[in-house]
């Protein structure tokens, strides 16, 4: 950038020589001499068409016709500068004293072209030999002043051939004043970029050092639409660096994004939809990194304080920050999820979720807040570490107070090739009624619970995510109440009408484990313990479809050992918003028939054993009477018969061998 200002200095010096020369020699000759001197100094051709006309009143000066400055020889984009005319005024008294004091320069309809070549060389940079010559040329290093410099109806185009980008400022109007070469300089500017008008006003604290690229005091104010940015500090161009106080009020973020050639980001309320304001101490390093200290960021009604560092050396910018907040209202972010009562009536939202912001930069942000309103949930004191790497965000929940309990674990939002969300959470002591009321519009379960869940959902809407949930977990509750369902009343009367307002079931403990697949929660080991009954349960809960298909088997008035009592299974079906309860009388009948069948089978088995014993007794009596077989103690009839046969065989063999 300092070469741009050095080139301007060369032009100013030559303009002073033109004014002096035109008073002494013909204008056409002056134009030729000025063009020759400019080419010797810069290596670029200068064309002054129509000669140079002197002016003696009301101010000493000259006016030129069309002016053209040639571009670098490697460019094919046309001249570096074209102007319809230049008007130059000079202070004769100062000139006689040996000082160049330009009182006025006005460029009419200038068209300025700045180019960065593919090799990183700017068209404003002079070759090394020519640059050295320019530094030694009297006109190039001559101090000058400017009472008033004006550009009207100008155009500036910047082309970066390496990046393939082009930026154009139109309707450019500039006023500049340099009262003293070593003193401050003031500039005001108005232009249109990407169809968006903006203004700028600045003061350079020391003009001559600034031309050399040194760091000098700078005040700058920018404005576009309803947005303003101010900077008060120090700034230098060799290398590009700055430090100072920034105050930005970006209430018109659409105008800011239009200026950058981008569409509005579509931020939700609470994250800058209506207002973004930033203030703090900012440092821009030569490496291109930006650092904020003691910063305050206001996003709509949310106020964040802390320090931040933005680096640009990698594939994507990376933001590192430590942020503190009071009460954060992010309720608008959860509106698309149709949490609360709306979800239970209309289902989950099918509106697309825009996760493109995940890929704009990497991040490592530590956030602490007194409370967080997520719309679908309310959090108390929270400490979260959020990291983003290549469009994958991980939220490490280090401390989350919610609904009278705590939440810990990890949440993941992955925007690589579509959107997926997952988590591994441990919940302790949460009040379930307000939690389920906020998240699902269900307020019938009262009690504190512990929950462990691991889940994954995939899709670009809440409906798709909820219908794809997979994973599993477990839960347990202490003492509590289920409203809208009186299980004891149902068992006592065998009447399924014990539901609705005024009905409730008090319990001591509930435990269960579950699995998740395709948005359906499955459970088969629910245990429910209450003062007057116990119950087991199994079934399915459609999280995606918001449906119930569950069977509870309560046992009322059982004995101390758990036996006896009245069992009446209850079927729960329908939607979350309007569940239906029904006594499973068929299962009661089937169970009674099974019990009666088992009893009859047991009686039959006992009778068969009795008849078998009687038959064996009669057979033993007959064997004793007819064969003389008497069973000894503990000896069966079969064993006794075998023993008697062996004895008879032995006696017969003895008689045979003994000859008797």
C-alpha cells in the first residue's frame, strides 16, 4: 500500500512542476515535458490530451484535458488511470519561497484500476530500478501540502488475479486536505460497492510517516445503511498492522453483508438478527490475525463479554474465545423444533435447518452464562466448551443446571455432508414435569429423575431427526405422581374411566432401560413401585410420530412377599396430546385360563402319581404272596425280585455241583 501513496506523491510533485512550467513555457510543451518526466520516474506513460491551460484568477493554477496513466506491462485490463480533466491550484507566494503548496486538485470522473497479479505483484508497484530512481527524483520526494483535493464521479476497480476476484467502487466522491506534509491529513469518501452505498471519514495523525508505511495515529468512521463502525488508534501499512478501540453498531446487518457482496446470514433472534454491536480493544497483526480484548458483543438482547482471537492462517478462519454472559435468550433457535405444546399437536417441524454456518470457520469457545433460554428447554448456570472443526461442532457440557438438577456430557452437531445431531448425556435430579412440558408439551409426569442417554439423529429438519433417532439409555425416578391416570382405581373397579382431570397415581420408584431405533423408543423392563400397587411395563413410544403403544401390568393389594393381589393390565395408546387408556380384559381372561389350565395339569399329574403308587403296592403284595418276594427296607420290588432270582440261581448251581 505504501507504493500507492508514493505514486500519489510522484503525481503531486509533477503537478506542481506542471503549474510552474505552464507559467513559463507553452502548455503543449509543458504536457510533453511532464509526460517524459513521469515516464522516467515511474516507467509508465502519462498522456495529457488537449494541452494544459493556465489560470491566473481567481486562483493561480492550470486545467488539463483528458489524462491517462498507462498500466503495468503485464496487465491487459487497460489504463491504470483515466480522468476527464484535472484542475490544479497552487499558492504562488509559497512557491516563490521554495515550498510546493497545492491549494486545490480536482479530478473529474477518474477511473482508477488497481490490480494484483497472479504472482502477488501490484500494478502500483514500480520495478526495483525505477523505484530507486523515483526515490532519488526531486519531484517524488518533495514535501507538499493540499488545501483541498476533490474527486467527483469516480470509479475504482480492484482485481485480484490470484483469487479471481473483482471489486468496484462507483459514484466515488472524495475530499482530502493535507495542511502540513508532516502533520495530520483528513479524508472523506462516499461511494457505492456491490450496489450498497457507504461513507468513510478519517484522519491520519502524521501524513509523511504514513506514506512511508509507519504506524501513526488514525481515526476512522465508516457507515452503510443503518450500520456504523469507528476506530481510534494506530495504523500502519508496511506491514499492515493496527491497534486501537473499535465501536461497531451493525443494526443494519443486511447493508453490511451487501457491501461485502454476500446475502444476509439469516441469523435467528438472539444471535444478531436485528442488532449486532461490538466494542473493545482490537489488534491487527502483520500475520493477518485479529485480537479482541475487553470486548463486549451485543446480539439483539444478549450481552456477551470476553476476549477473542481470530486467526486466518489455516484452510478456514479459527475463532478462539472466552465469553461470559448473564441471561441468554436463545429461544428463537428452538422455535423451528416445535417444542412445547405445538409439537404435541402438530408434530415436529419440517422446515429445513440451515447448518451452513458450521462450515464458515473453526472455533474453540468457552462460554459461561447465568442462564440460557433455548426455547425448548430452560437452563440455569451453564459452562460449555464449544469446538468446531470442519463443520462439526462439539459442545462439552461442563456444568449445566436445569430444572432443579444437573446435566453433563456431550452434544454434537455435524454439518459435513448433511446434518446429524447426537449426544451422550447424564442427567441427575431433573424435575420431569417442567422439562417434558417445555420439550414435548407433556406435563403429566411429576417427580425428579435421573437419565442416561446416548442418541444420534440424522436429517435436515426436526421431523427427520426425530424420526431417525437411534441409541439407548436408562432412567429412574424417586417419589412422584402420574396425573391423568388412576391405576389403583382401575384395579379396584375394573373401570378404565379413571383417567383425565383429577385422576392420579402416586409412586415411590420407577426404573427402566430403553433402546432407540428409527425414532422409536422400545422398553421391556419398566418397574413401577407405589404404596398400593406394583407394576411392570413394556412397549413402544414413537418419538418421531409422537405416539404411544405401551402396556402396564399393575398388581394391587399384593401380599408382603409380592404374591396375590389383583392384576389388571392397562393399554396406553394414541398420541402424546390425546393418549387413550384401556383395560386389557382379554389378557386377564387369557391369564386366568392359563392359570386354570396349569392348576388342572398339576392335579392330573398328582392323580397319576397316586394311581401309580397304588398299582406298585398291589404288585408288591402279590409278589410276596405268590413268589415269596419280600422287599427289604429301602429296596424296591424290582430289586427284591432280582435279589431273589440271584439267590435261587446260586442255590441251584450249588446243588448241581455238589451232586445233591
